[in-house]
C-alpha cells in the first residue's frame, strides 16, 4: 500500500507545485508507514525525475510517450489509473493546478475515490481516519473533510507545503499504459505562456508584478514590465485592465481569471476588489502600491506604499538594478 504522487513537468523540469505535492506525499507516507512513488508523464528529463529523491520519493514511474507532451485529460487519467492499480496506492496526491483538478475529479469517479481539493495541511490519521483541511469560499474559510473511500485523492494548494530536501535519489522506471490513438481524440490547445522574462508561466511564477487602472493606460505598462524584468517575475493585471484591452486576457488575475500563489505579489494601482483578492490571497507576501490610502487592498497587504506609482515604481526599479551590481 503506497502513496502515489502525480508530478507535472515544464520544459523538462519538475514544476515547483509538484515538488510541494511530492513533499506532501512523502510526509503522508511517513505517517502511514509506507513508501512514496511518483508518476510522471510526457516531456520530463530523467535527471529531474531522479532528483525527486530529495523530496522523499523512492521510485518514479515514467511514461515518456511523446503524445503525452500536451495535456489530454482522458489519456492522463488512463496512465495514472494504471499506476494506482499497479502500486496498490491508497493515497493519490496532485498539485491543485488546472491539470491536477481536472484529472483528480475524473479519477475519483473512475476509481471510486474520495477527493479533496485545495488542501492546506497534512491529514489527521488518528484511529484510522483520514481527515484533511481545505480552503473554501475563495480562501476565506477552511473546512475539515474526512475521506472515507479506499482511495484518498488530495490536490494540494500551492505554497501551502514546504519543499523537503532530504537528500537521496529516486529510481526511474519506464512505464506504459498502452495508449491507443482513440485516447488522444481531443486536440490540445497550445499553452499560453507569459511573454516576459523569457516565457514565465504565470501560475508557476515565484514573483508576480501586476498592474491596474491606476496606471492610466497601456502606454504606461512599461513600469510593470521593467520591474518584472529586474525581478525575474511574470506580469499580470486586474480584470478591468484586460476588459479594456490594455493587456491580454491570459494575464488577468482574479476569481474569474488566473489564480496565483507566488512568494511575492506586487500590485501597482490596483484597488483590491474582492474578486481580485480571491485570485491572489494565497501569495506569501503581498506588496501594494496605491495613492488612495483607503484602497481595500491595503487591508490584505503585508507591505503597503501610499503614493503615486509613477514616482515610486521607477525608484524601486533603480533599487532592483543596484542589487544586481
């Protein structure tokens, strides 16, 4: 009876959110007195898979079928389901990403499993129970959920689990679910990448610099882009900015856009409507720059600067440049 962790790759490397999931899975395995196996799919380098031993993974099953380089939900479900059955896994761990949420739900139905998404803590396993805490109502509250099926499926909220570094190397084994062409009947769409800093994927970014209507127009967006460049960050925007076509919609962060969980979120000229906060409240540190001292965002900020962004941001950019010297 093992714990199985699904890890996602990006450009041959393991996503940070999946390293968090691997660390979580290994800690659950320690609680249960069992081992942790990972299942990886598509374009991931073998060296990166072996390094999952740092997070306590003992073995990695790797299906390198090139057709899996693009996400196809039904194909991913078939591969992971076979891995669950082969390993007799009773706990299946995902990152709470778009892929993890979609595949986890399908697997719960296919394998008669209990599913909890947006999980923020290790399970309580006293007396044979398996109870997890998950964020609800856009992170405004938490709920304890008991998973009672034989297979417990959990999707881990980003930035809620520290990445372990225990040393060691995982063994990597070839794995195949014998997929047929019919498993790829849905044509994938090309992944939209953030177009600054060499293609930082916004949901995976460690630092995000975001702008709102306070920048007054698209001609001033260089302030966001210049600061992001100096910090190695992705850029984002509020919903009104994307609605006015100042920025593309795939940069819109919020309840109806992309949810981000960076280590640092810098909001420039964003008032902080509740819909926007719902998409960023998992950030470890929030910095708000706004000339309105009554802006709601200041209530959620770890650090706030009241003042004109056109005066403040250039000074921050210069300070960031000085740090590189």
